[in-house]
C-alpha cells in the first residue's frame, strides 16, 4: 500500500519541470531533510575544519579558548551524551559543536511545535454526510475493533505522514506516538477515561500496520 504512494511521489517528481524544487517542496511539507542538503552541510563543515580555513579564522578573529562554546572540547575530556555519541567517540569521531548548547545539551528546535489543527467535523466520502466530534466518538466507541474504512483512512493519512518522518516508533508496550495521533484526531473520544483501553487496542492494531509498511520497504 505505502509502496504505491512512494512510487506516485517519484512519478510526480520525475515529470515536473524542476524535479529538485518539487522534491524540496515535498520535503518541506513533511519536515524532511534532503540528502543534497545533508551533503552540502557536511562539505561546508569539512571545509571549515580544514587547516587553511582554521588558520584564516584564527588570524581574522580573537583568540578563543579550546573549550569555548564555539568549539567542540577534545574527545578525551568529553562525557558522551548518549550511546549514539559514545559509539562515535569509539570510532574516533565526534559531532560538530553546533549540535550542542553551551551547557552541553542538544539544542531545542528554533520554532515551537505547532498546535494540531483538528477539524470540528469529518465527512464520509460516499454519502458526503458530516459527523461532529461527538458523533465520531460514538462511532469509535461502538466500532473500535472493526472501524469503517473511511475512518481508517483518516488515521492512515496521519500514520503515513509519521512513517515519512521515522521508521521507528516508541516501545510497543506504550505506543505513545500512535496514541497521540488518535487523541489529536478525536479529542472528544480520547478525553473519556473509559475509552483508554479501546485506544490501547487501536494503537496495537495500527502499530502492526506501521510495522508492515516498514517490512515491505
């Protein structure tokens, strides 16, 4: 199912007049990073660390301490932040200093996460009938184990967007990422304490779908 969606995206990119701009617009829409941008930033950083650029920067700027926030401290004096950085250090590599704040934490996102834009009503495609959040809550409460296809499609749209961002979810015993999607889409249904177990059941089902997409690719 998801493979067809990716093939459609590739087809759109290939037939567009400017494939790179189209690819970038799609990446921006789903908060993705293009490989070209990663390569550009990597090359830019590599050049900035070359002997010539280092000498030039030292001659044209005030002398900074080796432990200045603008520089990465030596590997032997640095406590790894996590297993990822520990593995880098074991391979005699390190993250650039711009990956950290002055207090040696990963920097926060420069812009706050936008609030979810939750519709007041959902429309069933076949009949064009509109359902309020309260009515959607009733549908979910009574059919949570076998949801109608049009309700499944609402959730799949958000699940596919998540799949484009990451192939890995949180621990399967919690399923907080999928629970967050369901709670945002159907707040009236999610706020009822008696529906917590039903949400848990739905999360397990959608996680299997997500894992299925990952195994296909």
